[in-house]
């Protein structure tokens, strides 16, 4: 079956630098794509989503890029802070009943 | 603001025992979900409910059952627990389907021996 995956399982960045977390997906029929952040011992927290008819969306310090040609999704975090240290998940879906999550990337921010 | 409340936080259970994980939300969201999280596999949907009185099967429903008697509560039951059900279980809710914005609880860590 089709699945969502991540290129890098871990990412370490210096505080203040920009972070880029990548995600590959294989289901070209997905309607939307989402990024979640999960801190240790907590539940996932919604960050940002993007619909399949868009290629870029910006939030507070975060930007999500969608490249449907190569089925690639990325999350860019500007001026990464220690509080950004967490596991980041991408997910794809048609509706919430069929949303598939990737395995996650652990982001570590070095002071 | 409570959001999603799950109980218990952690539980060790003997194989073959029955266990119910509780989930309550105070956001009046129509849709609720149960996921399990296993290292390297991400989150996998067990069961969902789009509205009170209805439920559906997700990606990994075998061995689990749910009920949705009202808007706020969505318990998950393991009728006869097996070691492969050792996992962290997350309950979530959303105001509507068709978007990816789910609100998750803090999780219930279940160990089946």
C-alpha cells in the first residue's frame, strides 16, 4: 500500500539557525498534508497544514512547502529555538478517517 | 482548558485481561479518534467516530472496540489483551472531518505482559 515516510530520522541544528525537515509521500490522491510536533511525553500538536492545490503556506516561524511533482513535503522552521526540540511528523489524508502519519524526525536544537 | 483527557496515564496488564482506556473531550468536537504509537511506525488509526452514535474502523482495528454514546466520551476497549498491544495510545478529536487538525490527549502507556 502507499505510505508516508521521512528522509531523515534525526536532525541537529544550532539555536538560531533555520531547520528543514523533509517528508516523502507516495499517494498522489491525498487532499491535504499536515505537520505535527510531539514533545517528549506529550501528545502530538498540530503545527500547520497545506491543501493539495497549494505549494506553499506560511505560519508563525514555519513554512510548509509541497512539491507534488516529486511527492515531497517539507517543514521549514526559522530561527530555531530550544523549545522547537521535538519529534516532527508529517501526515497525509483525504479526510481525518484515513490520515496516515510518517515515522517522525527528531529535531534537536543545540544552544 | 482541559481539551482531551485520557485515563489511565499508564497501566501494566496481564495478557488475557480486559482493559478500557478512557477518553473525554470538553471541546464539543464531533469527531474522535484512537491511535496507537509504536516506535518507528508513527501513529496508526485504530477506530474513529465522526459523530455521537457512529463508529468506524481505522487501519489497525483488530482486538479493539469502541463506543460513542455521547459527544464527549470515546472509550477504547481491549477485550482480551495480548503483548502486541503494548503501545502508547492517543485519543484525539477534531471539530470537523476533512481537515488534518486533530487535538490529541497526553496518551496512555499500556504494557501487556
